[in-house]
C-alpha cells in the first residue's frame, strides 16, 4: 500500500514522522518539480514546499538532493497548522494536493519514477 489514509497520516505525524506528496511539475518553473511535506513540530503540523530542478533519471531519483529553485531551499514552513486535517485541507485547496496520494517519507522518489516513466506530463497525476 503506497498511499496513506487520513488515519495513517495522523498516526505517522503523532509518531514524529513526516508524510509527503509528489505534485509533478512546479507551477513556478517548468524545469522544476514540486513535492510537499507535512512535518510534525511541537504539537503542530508544518507544511513545507520544495521546488527542485528536474534533473533526475530512472537511475537517479533522489529528489531531496536536487537543486532547489531557491538556492538556499525553503528556510521556513509555508504554513503551520494545529492538526493534520487542517494541513491536508490547505494543501488540497492551496497547492492542489490529492487527498488520496499522501505517502510515508521518502516514497516521493517512487512517485517521481512513475512521473518520469509517464513522460514527465504537464499534469500529475495523469488523469485516469
């Protein structure tokens, strides 16, 4: 099971683990990809947004090491919430995250591989 239910997301955050989602092409620059992270922090949930240069291949999927659009990378979270539900709603409405495509940390690399194999489509995920 790659994707997490709302309960699994909340439980992961309560355990101190981040969850994430690969969003495909960055809306800020077509040469970059975007992934987001919900990170637990002092009883709240931070939303982090990463726009990274799309320089990977099927042999190099470490999106966490790709150069960020902002050379220093994000230094602060985009937003902070009191609970996972509020963070998920904001990510869905504000960043077009799919409520059914959240994964455990580091699974975004698998999503990125699917994105590469799909031909780096303009829209991700590819509509069924």
